[in-house]
C-alpha cells in the first residue's frame, strides 16, 4: 500500500477522482463498510486539505464519480 491514499469517505474519494487522482482499488472492510485506495498519497493529502476547506469541483463530474463508486461497490457485493 506504498504511496496509496486510503479513505472510507465516498464524497472525498469522488472529489479526488474529479481532481485527476486514480482509483486503484476498493476494499471491503466488512459487509457494510468500504475503503477507497487512490494513487499518489502526497497529492491526495494536499487535495484532502482543499476538500476540507470547501474547494470547488464541477458538480456534474463530482456526482458522476460518486455514482460510479456506488455502482462499483454494488458490483462487488454481488460477488
């Protein structure tokens, strides 16, 4: 998990995706909780600070990325 950023906050994960960070994996922590692994730890830490300070992101893209993450979680829970 070197140089990977991990979060269980789906909104933060969606924001990071809109900022060009790559999703590397989604990990089931238990039946109802998932964590998102994203590339580039340093970039994610900087962007996380911006997110917490109400950084702007394109709404349509943000919601699209969030829906994509939800869809991926649903796919993984069907397995």
